[in-house]
C-alpha cells in the first residue's frame, strides 16, 4: 500500500524536479535517526506512508509557492511591516523538571523575534561574504492573549501526563493520547514542549493546502528558549527557529540528498552542501559541493550546527516563508486577533451556548437549559435570563448564585410550550448583579428545534437546498467533532443551483460521523410513502487496493423521536460511486450526469405519524459526497424537479415567479377536472384551487407569497404531478 500511495506523488514528479519534497521521496535518503537533531523528515516520511493525500498536497502546495515567488517583482525582501503570528505553547510534562517556567517559555518567543527580525546579537558572526543575503524575514511572533473561546490566556497551557517520552508520531498533539490538542491552527501557531526521545531536539510540519490539526512544531523542554532548564549546546532557542522554518516551507540547506550534491532546498541563495553539519565548524568550510570560497553556509538556521553557531536566514528563505504567510490558507494567521488582550468589564454576563432545546421533540412541553457565563471581573451573583420561542413574548428567569469570573454554569429554565413544526429558541441575559450589562456582544444565542408531538409535518416533503441559510426548514445537524460537517454548496447540483455535500477530500478524520436529520414527518398523510434522493460520489482510492478506503452513506429512520434508529440504506465503495471511473485523485465536482436517483420504500412505516429520517455520513478521508432533491411522497409519484407522471402535459412559467405563475395543460388534460395545491417547505398549504374558468390555462397569484421555494401538486384525472416553484420578489 505504501508503494501505491507514494506513486501518486511520483506521477507528478516531472513538474517538480527542483522540489525539496520530491527529492525526499525519490531518493528515500535520510540521515540516520540516531544522528538527527531534527525529526521533521521522520514525521514527513511517516505521513507519506500513512496519509494518502499528504504526498499530493505537499507537491501541489510547493508548486503554488514557487509560482507565487516567480510572480514577485523582485528577489529582495521588501516586507514593509512585519507579519505578526500569534503563538500558543502547550507544555506537556511528566516530571517537575520538564514543567518549565513561564520565563523559559517566553524567552523562546524573544529568541524567535530576534532571529526572524535579524536583531540577534550574533549577527556580527555572519561571514562578510554572506551578509549581503542575510535577511530580516519580516515575520514576528506574539504570545496569545485570548484562547479559542475568547477567554484571557497567558498563551501557555500545561498538562501533567503519564507518557515518559514522545516521538515524531504526533501523539503529543492529542489530548486523548496524553498530550494537548492544537488550538485553531488558522489563528495560532502551535508549539508543543515535551520530553522528546531518540536524541531529537524537535520537529516541524510542512505546510499544505489544508491546515491540519497537527500543524505546528514540537520541541524538547531542554532546548526551549535560552534560560532555565536548557542544555548546551542547544541552549539558545535555535531549535524552534529551525523547526518553524520547516513549518513555513523551508528545507534543510543540504536538500536531504544523502551526499550526492543533487538535492535542493528550493532557495537559490543558500549554497548546496553534501550533508548536514554539527558542532561549530571554522569558516570557510568546503566540501564536494562547494569547493571554493565562500563555501558552505553552515551558520544558516536550517543546518544542524550548535545554537551558538547559527545566526542567519537568507533573502531567498525569507521570501519563501513570506510566500506561505501571504497565501491561503496560512495567511489567516495574519488576521488572527489572538494577541489582542481581553479587557473584562466589571459586570458582564453572556450565553455561550444552549443545551436545550435542539433537535426534535415528541412533546410540545420542553425544559430549556442554557449556559450562563460570567464575562465580568466581579463575581456574578444575579442576572435576568430572557428567552422566547419564535417571535413570541419574552419570558424571564432570575438567576441567583455565585459564579466566579470566566466561569460557566448550566441554568435550567421554566418549561416552555411549542406547537408542532420547526421553531427557534432565543435567549440572552440582562442586568448582571442588578446593573446594566457592560458588553452585550456576547449575550444572545439562538437554537433551532422541531416539535413532532401528535404527528410530524404532512407530506409531501421536498428539500433541494436552494435557499439559505443552511440547514433549512427544520433540518438539524449532528457534528460530534465540531469540524467538517454537512454544508450547502453551489459547486454542484442535480437540479437548481445548490446541493448538500460533505467535504471528505479535506476531512482527515477517518471514522467520524456527521448526520443530517430531517424534521419529523407524518407518513400516514400519503399512501405508500417513499423516500427518493439524488446522490453523487466518487472515491479517491482505487477500490482494488488492499486495504481499500471509502466514505459511507447510510439512511436511518426513528419512530420514537430519535431514541432508537433503524437502518434503511447503506452504501460505500463502488456501490456508492455514481461515475466512471469510480475513483480520482482530484476533488470530485459532479456534473448533472454524474448523479444517481435512490429510492427507499417506506410502506413498512406507513402507519407512523411521527417519523424522523436522517442521512448518516462516515468519513474515510476520500472524496466529496453530494445529496440533492430529497423527496418523500406517494411511491407512485416520481419525485424530482420535473417529477410528474405526465410531464409533457404540464408547463409552469415563469419560474422563478414574481407576482404570478401560469400553469398550462396539454390538450389531453382539462383544467376543469384538476385541483392544484401549493405548499411551502414545511408542508403547509398556501394556495388551493379548483373549478377553473379556463380549460387549459390557470393563472395563480404569488404576490402574497414570501420569496422562497414552493411545491405545486396537481391532481388531474386521477394522475398526480409535482413541480418545484421558486418565488422571487
């Protein structure tokens, strides 16, 4: 399997003969692990073997970086103002000695700013021949002042672990494996400080077009900063300087070519060398690659010399790093406000979340539960919690308690009542400690829920994802990892302009489940109910591979308001794919011919007046999956965009309509024997007509209808027709 996955990258090699990353794959030559200070290449090689998209993405990203550099007007670094990157340190320790002080951590930040700004005191040690290319990179670093939830932070978090030492397998980057989870890598540069084994000082992660939750660097506690528990000769903080270089797409200056002088780090002004260098050589240093002065640039931060021997980046390296932080996705670090201090007011209450109501309820009597947070510096002893259903009257509840600054508490509110159908619940606090709230920005939260007591909404049900916001009309999402989940896209659609999709091409979380749950439906409202939907999918991996990979789609039904579920449908691999070839290493964006209509018989549940159906997706980090035109109605009706038994006999126009829609019947159908019903997306009838004066044409006013999607149901001589209508004012 390793050969098969790496071959994807090798197929692109003709375009990347000068790429560092390609050289690594081609030669397979790495310094012996026992001699390495830096484990970046170990980490890189492991990902090539285990992550089927990593190889492709590093190649594509490297191409983008090179193209950006080629388009620049000058080779000189002309960054007018420094780019400031927020940093968070995750200190993971087993012993007291590994739990380094805040002062040692912050000394590392000082070293980074000096080295990347070329204000380090040892710039005088840069040989005169190399000083013309020695550069201020234009990049600086700041310590995070607020965490992902907007709380004040020191930018340093700590965890006592049972793990004795760590390797380059990224385990330290996950709380579940004894480490600490990354903070949002589009807002923070994550640095893990721990006890690295195998003689390693640290390792970084090369950038790709997708920001992963492992992006950042890991360093040993004994080489973090320049004070405290640091150990010479790695006691000046240059390990982090080196590893961040990898994070910003710099390679080792010798190109990791195993001594053949054919490797390249992709930077023109760093003289190539046969291998890495240790200790602190005397200048000038010559080898088989550099046989004349000025020789080897062993004092470059991207070599392996001792900390007191390193003192420079080059202009070319600076430009390469600036290419990373000025282009997506890492340019998001520039706009992060993580270093902006949080200024707390004296009295400030907010609602960061609503626990209930969300989802579907079998009864219209619901007990709300909200999360109250004290954003103020004063202890919160009282507050008024306001809440309402839809646009109904605002109700109030008095919170009395003792809530310390930045703490949260779950507050159970008095029961509310809601009718059947989809609803919104809104809540917000006022009068913390009996005074006016000093910051209302963090107050209001809204949740969506559906009541299906006594029966769900009447059929027919249709959803084509044409309107916003998503999810629409009582649909709820279950997103356990709070990461990639079902979303609306206009990239592809079977009909109309939009569909729902899962971004599996970029969802590197194998086994994670995401669900799209329809509102409760009354299946007794039609005879022989049937679910139909359009699906489009293509795999990334060849299905003949061993092991093989595939994302999975399942459809389930619940008849007890979600307490239990019965599987109706499950497909994966070639049974799920809808196009030939069945796999592609490109992101899948289907055309209108690359969809398949799926039909699921629901007659076994025809007596259920409160059924919930959900689309369950399980990712295997493969390729995009799309759903469109979900329809539930009588099985004899072919439900779709033009879903009629006599489609050539009924025409509606204009569509979209403004003030009026015209329905025209063919000669075989008489309008006088026809009934027409228009329903909204919640199944509510908004127009009903019969006994028309004209035999073949019916004009229906849509002026009073709100803009949105509607469904025209036509009963003509015992035959049923079903049309989608869009109203736009």
